[in-house]
């Protein structure tokens, strides 16, 4: 057999030319123009991880076989590649899959539904071409078909998913009438609030309404009487003499005692001393407390009546001695006649007064 180069070269050339079509093309090797898909990247990363893991196991077996304990450069590089591929899978691919899980499941389910629908159509066409059966058999077939359809709908977990189309804005055709109306309404440049419900403006308060709405003030005396006398619950009584104020003319009410207790508790808890009441506040408080007198506010009217009677009796003093008040005072006084010996008789005074009035009347006539 001739083994020269001239005789071997034609056969080698023909073999290479026949093997060229079997090689992968550049389109299948190079990544596509739109980039590698997530699923392809996941498969390639997982395959690389498995290959690196197999090489690492082979290196460990060889080192154990030859009795080597040190880690070489090849083992360190394999471990580094394993860590890199594991990070790509856990930190890169898995989060992206979680985000695209809904879209992927949707596409996969659509493909399954399409395949299932094709199978059902083929079965229905086969039944139509077959020999006709009785009505019961046809009813059974319809029931089975409806059951299969219902099972398909029940298996579809995304059948009742939310519709993202509801979040989009309506088209220009639906907005055209509203925009035209808005342009007509605002062409004058004046803002007009939307008319939703008629609103009644608040009316100014009238004195009569304020008087009717004004509630009567509660009586502290009545509240204390009900709490002390009519209530069956035990009550804590203050120390004797601690509630006497205004020189013994009145006692502290429950409200005043409660305010003093709150003031004392605040000072003790916060370790501060609150300022005392000013003279104006103390005078105002004393005037408010002493206004009712001994029995409380129930005796205010009685004091007002006494002062009114006093004003009526002293009304004539401003107009001089000839007024009503002056006559009342003259009637109360008894003039003493010195010529009568100090017996207190008033006969001479009456006679002289009568003569004086008689002369005055004669002069007028």
C-alpha cells in the first residue's frame, strides 16, 4: 500500500470536505442578536456547574489515590468556579425566575391548553366520523366533554387572575366627549367647582338661638348633696378643718379639693413647685365663690331682692328733700317740741305746719 503523501492527500481532502457540512454553523454557536434567554442561561450555568463539580470530585479522588493532601492550583481554580456558578444560580437566575414566574406559567399554561384543545378537537372529529350511536351514548359523550372542559377550567389557576387592562387609561375616543365638554366649560378662564350636592351655607348665630341653645349651669351644691346623702357608696371624708375657707364662711367643694389633689400630685411626681395664684385670679375666684352667699347660688335672688328694696327706698334722696324718699324719712322722724316740756308732743308743729300751708294756698288764689 502506497503511503506517500501524494497518495494520502486527495483522500484526506475529500474527507475534510465531506465533514465540513456536519460542523455547527456560526449562527448556532454565537449568541442571538436579542441576547440569551433566561432559560438558556440557566441551563448553561447548571451544566457548567455540574461539569466543574465532576472535575472537582475527580481531582479529590486522584489526590486521595496518590496520597496527596495539599491542594493544588487546579483544585483552587475548580473551587473558585464552583462558587462563581453557584452565585450566578442563586443570586442571578432565581430572583429573575421569581419575577417572571407569572409570565412563564402563563405561557406554559397557554401551550398546554392549546395542546389539550387540539386533542379534544381530534377526539370530537373522530367521534363525528364514527358510526352514529343511540341518544344515551351521545348524551354520555356530551357529559364527558363538558366534564373535561370543566376540569380544564378548574385546573386553570389563572382563570380568575386580575386584569391589568383595567389599569390602563381609556382610549382617545372615550375621552373625546369629556374633553370637549371640559373645553366648553373652561373656555372663559373661570374656575367652577364640580356640582355634587347642594351645600347650605352656615347662618350667622342669632341671640334668640344662642339663648335657646344655652344650657343651664349645673349646681355644685346639688351634686354634692346627691353624692353625699343619696348615694349608698362609702365616701372618703377630708380631715376636720381642712375644707374651711374664707374665715369659716364657706367650705371647699369637691371640685376644689380635687384640683388641689391634682396640683399636689403633679408637684410631688415632677419635683417642681407650681406658681401660686395671682391677686387678680384669687379675687376673681373669691368673688365667684362668695356670690351665692351661705347656701350657694340658690340664694342669689334673695340678695338681689333686698338690694332692690333698698334702692327703691333711697330713690328720692337724689331729687332733694321734697321727693318720695324725703317724705318717707320725714314720716319716720318725730320732732320734739321744746315748749312742751320735753314730753315729745307734736301738736304745735302740726298747727304751725297747717297755718303755713294755708297761707301758701291763699297766696296762689
